[in-house]
C-alpha cells in the first residue's frame, strides 16, 4: 500500500477521533447546561409556588376570620332571641299560687275530694304538724288506695291480654270515645267492666294452669322419649333372682368395653338408645352380684333412672302424654279465642281504667288528710286565679279555711 494512502487513513482516523471527542464534550456541556437551567427553573417554580401558597393561606385565613365573626354575631343574636323567648315562656309558666289550710267535716270528705278533683286545680298535701299543740289529736286518714290500685292493675292486665291475644294495637295516641259524666261515674260502666275483667282474669288463670301442666307433660315426654324402644314396663324391677335396672352413662362411654369388664360377673348390659349427652342402658344381673356389678358401673358414671308414677312401657305412656298435650292445646286455643273475642269491650275497659286512675288519685289524696273521726284537716296549693271557684266550694260545704301567699322559700 502506498505511504500516501496510509497517511490519509491515519489522518482521517485522527480527525474522526477529534470530532468524536469534541462532540462528546459538547454533549456533556449541553447536559450540564440543561441540568443547571432545569434546577434553576425548579427552584424558581418552588419559590413561586411557596409565595402563591402563602398568599392563598393568608386569603383563606382572612375569609375564615371574617366568616367566624359573622357566625359569632349570628349566634349571639340567636342566643339573645332564645333568651327573650324563654323569659316570655317562663313568665307564662309561673302561676301565682295560694297556700290553703282547710278543716271540713269528716262526713263530707268524699264530696269534698270529688269536687276538688273535678276542679282539677288543688294539690293536696299532708299538713306540717311538727310543734303544733294539737298534732297529737289527729291521725292519718284511712283510704281505699290499695283497693283502687288493685282494681286498676286487674283492668290493665285484662287490656294487655286483649292486645296480645286479640292481636290489636292501640297506636301511639289512643283515641277515646266521648262519654258523659253520668256514664263515666255510673254503675252500669263499673258493672260491665268488672264482668269483662273477671272473665278475662279467669281465662288468664286457666291459661296459666294449662301452661304449667303442658310444661310438666313436655318434660315428662322428653324423659320418656329415649326409652320408647324398650319393650319392658318402666316400673319393672326384675324377678326374685334377677335385677332389672334402667340407667344412663355419659355419651362418651364405651359400652362394648364396659361389657367386657362385666364378663366375669353374672350381668348383661343392653344399650337402648343414645344422644349427644347420654347413653340409655338396661342392666340385667343376678341379685347376689348387684354390689360388684354396680361398683363397675359407677366407675363409668352410671346413674340409675327412675320414673315415679309411670306404669307400663315408655311407648304406651308417650301415646297417653301426647293425647293429654293435644287436649290441653285445644283448651288453650279456646281460652285464647275467648280473650280475643272479649277485645270488643276494650273501649269499656279503657274508660273504666280512666275512672280507676282518677279514683286512685283521689284515694292517694285522702291518705294525706288528718282526722280525729269528726273533722278532716289538710293543706294544699291552688292557683290564685281559681280561688273564686275553690272558695265557693269550701263555703258551700261549710269548711273552715284560709288562703295565704307562699313564703319566700316556697
């Protein structure tokens, strides 16, 4: 190869290396410049964002402060409005009262209490007799409060039974039918309500007895059911020489292994049935070997089963028990249907319950009276605006009375 060609090739390669190095240097410079410019731009952007964020936060705080002031002013105005309304209602709720002290003839006690109850504006309380010279002459008046409460409880029980068996609901607000005072206080309402209440009460007592008997029979049935496949009278105790005994072992007992333990003894153990709790067994053994056999069985949790009052096989007794349960179920349904039928008298009972509630309140007031047998004495409160009606009543019944303003502490 000519020397000139070689020199040209060498020169071209040198130029290529120089251009490559120059290109690489320029590329590195471009990357460095780009990184520098990008970092500067990033810092500038972050600074601008921070400034913008601080400005937005300042604006938000200013708006929140302004809104907070508005809310505070609105709340203060609403509180002031509510306070003024409350003061108005308080003024309306406060009723000026008069303190009463009344002495009346014992003979007119019932009329006096009844008329005061009709006015509905007198609260009777027991007089404060401490320190009074005459306090030992009077004693608490007797009343029929317990009787009234008992009658009211019976009526409410009858109403509850009507709701349950009659599948009726009173709703949130019970609508009462209109009745006259004569009907409300008359003997016809009382007689009819007492008849219905007594009838429902009798039905409830019948249901209670039926339920008790059904529970007893169901428990007896559950006890007999595991023995229904035993073709042997439950009261059988064996023969002169052979002992027959029923018993149970825990469900985990291995009856086969238990039989192997009894092989050396004149005994046989039969499994009648089993459930998750127990195994039901029949033991047959010679009476002379009873003690050693029972010693083996007791080690495995054997417990003798007894059926007092039961004769014949379990299957026969189960049939009889099922018939008795069916009859009791029929009687229960009849009693429930009779109570449901009586629900048509609910309005009568509810009206009578209202009357008994009023009587209970009157008798409760009567217990606060003091008496010596001739007169009755009580204290109480009455609205000042109703004193004209109260005084007219007290004067008409010949009562001695006084009304005074309450003491500051009252």
